[in-house]
């Protein structure tokens, strides 16, 4: 028992995270977004330029991180998948450790603080965070910044500089981190004022902190300006987001209710144990929680993975409740862990896993004239070694109705152009996506009927089929 107590808590968090995420290791088709991030990183190492040769609207820092994962994976004879999943594991454990340490400052004892960190690890599996979503990767940077601001150390200038540097890196993984960064910056200014800094000193350090937060993004802008691709960078990163058609209110409401259900039990326990003194004594944690929630609501998309940034402040605030409600907390964590393991199993059964992906690769076969994934796993480009028939290789870009006017090109003409080049294989799904682009779907169905034959119909879950078509001889 004494030997176990000497083991650092972060090591126990690492062991727990590895066990809870073990089902996902080696699965190349966990979530569609992270499949695409790895594809972009892979093609960057081959010379592809994001936003020009391969398109998305995420920051280039995210794709550079995945390029690093691919590079590390290749050093050890892999393709970057396992390296990215290990990177995701490290990010999860780092965030959990920051939560544990901040919870200790917020009044939790050692066990309760550990439970707060462990809750973060568990709840990721409930919110599509079992892999390498962008929010999984940037949250440790935001949590690290919060940790530095929260500790109110004697070296405010240096802590503030480090915190804002972390925020700058987080912004280059996902831009929504900027709202939390703004909150941390305002807290730093308030702390400087309370310590009696003069107006000039506050202004000078405010400028330094702001510059550090913007520096990675300014560097990305400068690079794209230098190589003559700034217009493509600006459109993808900033303009295209405002051209997307928002989801219908019924769809947004349905997603919001489903995501709210994930945090319902922790939220109820938090409210049941809330005292007025908690709000006064833990203003930073509560305000951080409110800002994180505001950032989610402002985005206007409410799938579960958008709620991942909420978990870090939520479990920092909740952890002290585990001191009094120890058994209730243990039951909550046990329930979350079991539910998460079931969901990981359920997702693979209904969406497919490595076995299904490799069966599709075999059916795709040789593709010297490229594969086209209209609807399905973007990882198939990487797994099959295919060239890209279009810069808009993320399937949702050309198959979703709300993206039709947000790409900078005519989606109908782009799909027509793809099929004019006669890709060797085409991947699509049945049934068609309910919010899909009917115009581009009609083109795909027309071309498949004329020039292609079905090579594989693979069922993944009730009523869901992954289809592979090959060009007729």
C-alpha cells in the first residue's frame, strides 16, 4: 500500500487513460475529423500545401501537429496513426493533471482532486473525444494557461507570458481557444492592477501578452503571404466559416439536448453541492467555466465533441464536491466509465473499425487514377495510397448541403470535374445523409450507374452500408 502511495498521481492517470482508451488504439477510422487531420499531415510531408492542395478551414498549426505525428510514426516504421493516438493520450493525461492540481488549490483533498482529473479522462469517451479531436489536443494548452493564471504566483509577468504563449499555440489548433485566452488576459490585467502596477507597466505587459497570444497566427499569415497563398489562407481560415448555412433550429436543438445529457449528472451534482461561498472564493474557476460554455454556444454547432473544452473547468469546479460526496462521486465515475466503454464498442460496431476499413481498401484495389470518397472514411485515401482527385478531400465538403456555398468553388462543377477524370474507385454510403447535398449526390448516382460497378457492399450497423465502386473496364 505504501509503495502504491509513492506512485505519482499523474502515473495513475496515465494508466487509467491507457486502459479507458485501449479499444481505440490501431483503429484508423474512429472519427471523421481526425482521419482527415492525419491525411492532411501525411500529404504535407509529400509537399501538399493546406488550403491550396488540400482544403479545410482549421488552423495550419493543427495540420502541422499531425504532420509531426506522421513523421514520428515513419521513423519507427509506421504511418503516424499510433503516434497520433499516443499524442492524444499524452494530451489527455496532461489536461487531467492540470485539473487535479487546480482542484487541490480549489479546496479538494488529494483523492477528490484525483477524481476530478479522472472524470475528465472518463467523460471524453462519452463525447467523441476517444481519439485525437482538435479539442482534445488543444485543451492541455488552455488548461496549462489557466493553471499559470490561477496560481497567482509572485512572477506575474513571466507566468502571464507563458500562459499567453500557450494560448497562442492553442489558437493555432482551434480558433475558439481565443475566447478563453481573452478571459485569461483580462484576469492577468486585473491581477496586475491589484498588485499596484502603474498604468504604463500594465500597458507594456498587456502588449507583450497580446503579442505572444497572436504570434503563432501572425507567423502563419506571414508564411502564406510570403509564398503568395495568402488569399487561399484568408478565405479558408476566416471567410468560409461565415458562408456556411447554419443548421436548422430543430437539428441544433437535437444536438444540444444530446450533448447536454452527457454533462447532466456532473452538473446536477455540482448544483446540489453549490454554496454561495463557492462562487465568491472560486470566481476564476466559475468564470472560466462560463466563458468555455459561451465559446461553445457561439459556434452554433452542438455535437458532443464541441463540448469537450467545457470538461476541464467543469471538473475543476466539481472536484471539491467529491470530498463530501465521495461514494456518490465514485458511483458517478464508475457509471461514466462503463457507459464510455460501451459507446466505444457501439461506435465501432455501427460505423466500422480497422477490419472494415481494410476490407474496403482491398475492394478499392489499385488506384493510379485516384480514389474518390464522396461519403465515407477519409482515411481510405491514406490507407489505399491514393492520390487526391480534388483539394476538397474531406467528404463533407462536397456532400453536405450547408457547405455548398462555402468552398470558394461551385460544388456541382467540382464533382463534375472529378468524374470527368474517371477516378478508378468511388466510395459512398447508404442510406444517403439526410442533410446531404442533393445536387452533388445526383451527379454521383448518375456517374456510378453509367461507368461503375459495385465491388463491395459492407454492412456496418443496422441499415448502414459502406459501398465501394470500381470503374468498369
